[in-house]
């Protein structure tokens, strides 16, 4: 078997052919450089046109994500703000109660309202103190603002309170500025005002006057604030006027308060009972 021997002189043709091809490609590229540049410009233009809406979509999605995050943060901050406001209001109320307890001349038992019923005529509250805490029926219930009602039923650790917005609530009261006395009650119609009856027409009562308990009737101690006068109306056919007053204590917001551990004077109570027996 004979092998073909490659000789250098035989490679000359291949080298020349390769050089010619390189030269031809260089010439072709140089001649069409302008076309290639145009193609590049066109490609860049097309890519920029496509990139603009795509970038807008990315920006829009980022804006949506940012908006969702900010909404969540806003809800959390609003919730935190509400809780801080509630804590601030509770602290302010507790400070007022402590100041009232320090300055009051009454014997006070701190209590918390555990339930409220303010939906009809026979409204009632429940407090977390009973006869084991020295609470008995008839004792007045107050806040740092004024009178709330009176205890009507007691158990060992809880009591039921009749608030002033109750058709059966009555309390002997007086106008602080004139010392005129009457009876404060609720008409059962407007849950923003009370009425005071049996005050003579000749007594001048103006708006802003203070109404407080009188201490008469041996029921409540005198000097418990009830409310301020809003207006007065003459009662046709009578020598008395009806006084409308706005209560100091707000029943819808009340949460803590005191029971005044007041006991009626037994001597006065026996005299009243004896007098009533004479006319039976």
C-alpha cells in the first residue's frame, strides 16, 4: 500500500485561496457597513419601542405592590392609633376618678360596670360589687362627673343598678344657685335630658344653673352633682315650672365609678314610717 506524501509546494494553492477568501469577506463587509449600521439602528429603535410599554408594566406592578403594602401599613397604624387613643381616654378617666376619690367627702367603693342595658324604658346596669363588699340596696352610684343611678338589687359579688334613664328613677334635688328643691326624673322620651318638677314659677331658674341632690327624703346624701339646666317651661294650670337639665355623667360611655356607701338615718326613717302609719 502506497502513502501520498504532502509537499509544501502543493499547499501554495490552498494558502492563496484562503487569503483571497479573507480579502473578499473584508471587502464585502466594508462595502455594506452602512447597511449594517442601519440594521443596528433599526434594531435599537424596535427594542426601545418594545421596552417602553414593558417598563411601564413593570412600574405599574411595582406601584400596585407598593400601594398594597402602604394600605396594610395604614390599617395597622390606624389600629395602633385607635388603641392608643382608647388607652389615653382610659388613663384620663382613671386620673379623674382618683382625684375625685381623694377630694370627695363621701365613703366611696370603686366599682366597674360589667354590663349595660340602655335599650328601653326599664334600663339597668350591673356592677362588680355586692353585699360582701358592703353594698346594699338604695346606695347611690356615681362617677367623677356626677350621679349615675342607685343600687336596687345585690348578690354576693354583683349588684344591679337603676340608672337615671329609667321610668322608676326619682331623686330629691335642688337648684344650687337658688336652693329651690324639686324631684328629678326621666320622661322616657329623650335619652339626653332629665326633668325637674315642683319648682315654683316665682323662682328664677336660668340655663347653666347646677342641679344637685338635696339630701331630703333620707335617700341620697346632699351635694351629688346631677346636671345643668338647659331650659325651663311653665306648666299650664299649675304654680310650678318644669326644668330640663343635661346630666353630667354620660351613661353610654361610663365604665368605672363608685358606690357611695350611704346608709339612711334610721331615726328619720322610723319617723317617716310612723307618720305614714297615722294616716293609713
